[in-house]
C-alpha cells in the first residue's frame, strides 16, 4: 500500500486495515488504528507504521479512544514463510520474553545481529521493541480485567523489573499503571474479575466470522479429557446466534491453563468472548496467541473472499459463508499426533500418558501428553513422537514449513500425504495448503487452505 491508499483508509475509517498498519499524528503525539473515530488529521501530519512497536519507538503514545494495541494481528505473518514472518510468529508466542533475542536467533538459524537488522529494516522495530509492545498490551489487559496487585502484573506481563514496567506503561499509554487501571472501560474494570475467576478476554477479529463452522469442527474433533464443547448448536434462546462454549486444557511454558471460548456473535469486526485460568500468569501472552491461531482470528477475510470468490466453483460457497476461517491448533505437537492416530486413539493416549490437572474442571481432567511420553509407542506414532521430542521435526510457531514437511515425509514408514497436508494446514497454520482429492486450483493461491475449508464445509 502506498501512502495515498493508506490515507484514504484513514479518512474513510476503514476497519479492514486495522492491524495491517498504524498511523501516527505528529501534532498530537498519538498513534491509532485506521478505523479510529477521531477527527481525520491533515495528511501532512500523518506518519505510517507497520507495527505498533515502530510507532512507540518513534515516541508516539497509544490512542485511548481506539486502543490500537487491541487490534487483530496482521495476516501477513501467517502467509509469509521467510525469516521475518517466522520471527513475528515466535515473538507473538513469547519466545523473546522467555529466551531473549539470542534464543530467537538460534531458533531462526541466524545471528542476533542479522535478526535485529532484518526486523528493523522491514518493520521499523527490532525484536526487543516488538516484544516490549506486546508486554505493554498484556499488562493493560491484566490491569483492566483483574484485581491482581500491580507488582504481580509487572512480572506476569514479562517485565524484568517494576521500574521497567512503570516506564513502559507511561511511555505507551501516557498514564501510570494505577491511572490506567482506573481508566478501564465501564463494565470491564478490575472490580469485575478476580484471579480465581480467570482473566476475561475479547479476542478481536476483522471482517465477518463464521463462528458456527469453527465450533462445528472443534466439536467433531474434541478429545475426551482435554476438550469439551457444550451447549446447543443453532443459537441462543430468542434467536440470537451462538450458544456453545468450547473448553480445553493447555500445556504452556510455565504451567497449565484452562480456557473457555464462547460462540459469541458481535458482528463484522467483532470478537469472541473468552476466559483464561492459568497456573502462572506469565503464560498469558502465549496462551492468547495460541488461541488466536486456533480460531484463525488474524486472517484477512476480505482478501481471502475476494480471491476465492473469483473462482466459479467457489463463488457460491464464499457467498454462502463469507469470512469462513481455516482453524489452526492450540498445540502443534498435540495436533500432529491427533492427525496421525485419530480422535479415539488420542483419547486413549490422554488416559494413559496425559498429565492430570491439579484441579480438574468438569470433564477436563488432563493436558495432552508431551511427545517424549509417547516416544516408546510402536510404529508411526512412536516415530513421530520421537522426532518431535528430539527436534528432528519442528512444528512450533517459527518452524520452517518446508523443513517440517520434509521431516514428516522422511520418518520411517512414512506419513500419509493427507496427514502431512493436515499437519501443515492446522499445526503450522499454513494458509496455502492443497488437499488430496479436493483439487485445489492454482487460482486459489495463496489461500488454498480456505478454499479446501469451503469445500469441506459444503459437504
């Protein structure tokens, strides 16, 4: 997009571009999302940034009206398979907070200096600044939705010290942490939730969202002990769409979690209501990003529907289900095992090898076993689990998709082409995967995964 196109998006308050870029106003020192309802600034005073971190690095503060830190992520990072795309996915997963820039560089196979140079050149911010912006957003969510002490929030959000936390909050929001908590939107303040009640979240998405189709798929795949879909399909009393709740357990870097996501319908450019219960709040950022990948909340449905709707075969399907998503996975290693063995065998593995929760929640009693626990199983399952455990096959947020597919194909005994495609589509979140038997056309690129989902959803 050139500056003329971006300014037109700002002038028309076009929500399609929220998260795709940010604009800052030199006369006010504030940066916003394109759909900000404030008075349109003069063109000469506007600067554009690819990321919120770049705007913050240039000295701009987040707008309190449009809350640009709460927008969906850019779909570009899921499409791209280069080092910048992989780095952005790993930063979102909290790798920099846990392992530092050196850990990120090792995972990417580059030196820290190369990673810093590439991210700064393309995004206007390095990995530390990008992670800092993410920590600030996590801190704001905790300040405004829980009653946790501010000191606990500082470390839970990933800051190394309370001073660093205070300085960052002031720089990003022009408020102290106490004032930011007091400024919580009505009905969403700290008094509305306690740590024991979990962290309430609004998981934003852009465009239309076919929640029913996603919940149908999750209900069909649900593995006993770690997942549950409750409620009636077809809507709430009174004719309102939605009504079901998806619950599952999560294995996270610092502990475990349980999440509940509502089949809520808040319209075009809305959100899904969720609540997270974590044994360690440092896992909040990672848990949120994994949920966003599972529900495919960072997709660009406008671009997808425009491309697929031009195909005569898919046009009626796209018209019937605008905004249909291609769900990912909350745990890539777990999904790979499930794709290989099927739901029934996966349920048996949970019973035999799964880690029991300290506090079960209804039918949720375990987290899915780690690959190392399954390495002793015979046949393809043991081969896959061993490869995942020793790193020969990597499916994490920053994994190279081509390398991962090659590793799966090279396993002793091989992995069925359909299973490989499913793992690449769901565990690796690749938006451009064909499907054996579906006949995905070249014209569907780079959104073949969505075309496949349309065909499958239509039966």
